[in-house]
């Protein structure tokens, strides 16, 4: 199973980015899909998740600014990030999880300049 994240880059504060994560080798219909991030010198932290029913969950720090969505037909999860702040700078990782099985992507770097 491979997860390929894309869409990261350099953006000014207040700008937007849309991350995508395509999953290969596994149908994601029965998996919870999500995003985590890790900034330099910090632990990896939860950002957002979407379950099989389409219910979404967000970290307080991104609530109201980020939107997670999924397209099961394309085996892809998205993260729309608006009103970006310098503190959003991190490597963003996508993941799919089901019971005790989880798969992770390689990460895509997001850098927000002030």
C-alpha cells in the first residue's frame, strides 16, 4: 500500500493550499482517512480526520480554517487549508486506518511565511 501526498509549498500568511493524498494498493472505502503534521523539533500532531460516514474531526488549532474531504472513487483524501498561519508550517502526513492497521504517506512540506 502506498500513499502519495502532494500539494504542499510555500505560501504567505493568510493564503490557501490544498493537499491531496492518493492511495494505491488498497480500496479506502472502509478506512478512516486523516492528516497529521510535524513541525521541526515537535512531535507529530493530529490535524483532521474523516470517517466512513463522512463525519469530520479537527484539531482545535485548525477548526474553521481547514476542511478535510474524501473521494472514495478516486481513493483520495484532501485537506483544504485556508487562512494559513506561520504556525501551520510543518510536514503534513496523510494516513488511512482501520482497526489496528494503518498506513502512512511520506509527507508534503507546507511553509507559511509571515
